[in-house]
C-alpha cells in the first residue's frame, strides 16, 4: 500500500495551478521515458525537477568555475571586477542551490552535473 497519489492528471494540475512547479511537473511527465502517466508519481516527478527549479546564475557559475581553477575569492573578485564579498555571496548562493556542504562539495557537484567544465 502506498501513500503517494498515483495517476495524477498533470494537465489538470498545470491548468489549476498556474505556477512554475506545476509546469515543471507537466514537462517532466511529458519527458519521462518508458513511464506511462498512470505510473508517474508526484513524488518522483518532484525529485526529477528539484535540480531545475533553481538554476545557477551566470555570475554564480563564473565564481564556481574560478573556484574550481583554484582561485581564492579575492583573486576571483579581481578577475571578474567585483568585490570579494560579492564573490563570497555568489558561492554561498550556489552552495545553497546545489545543496552542497562546502566549496569542494560545490565544485564536485557542479562538475558532475555539467554546470562547469
């Protein structure tokens, strides 16, 4: 017995709730491979869309890329022409969005997800 509501009519959700989560659920359902809509659970769809709900900004991506190259916050700030505190805030925001524990974990996740090269 499962407590997750299965066979959720995503079209109805997308129409009833005009928000980003409903649209993303519907898109995920449409892109799901080999799963008919009857077997796609709302919980599984939410897990698949969790990453795409908070993408990194270009500046956050730049800061993570320079951190991956071994640059300090001060050096990254000099390269990008912004304050070191701003670099720190971009890295903190990126860590929060990728659910990383520290800077090394952030870089590893960003590399694995293909956010940086």
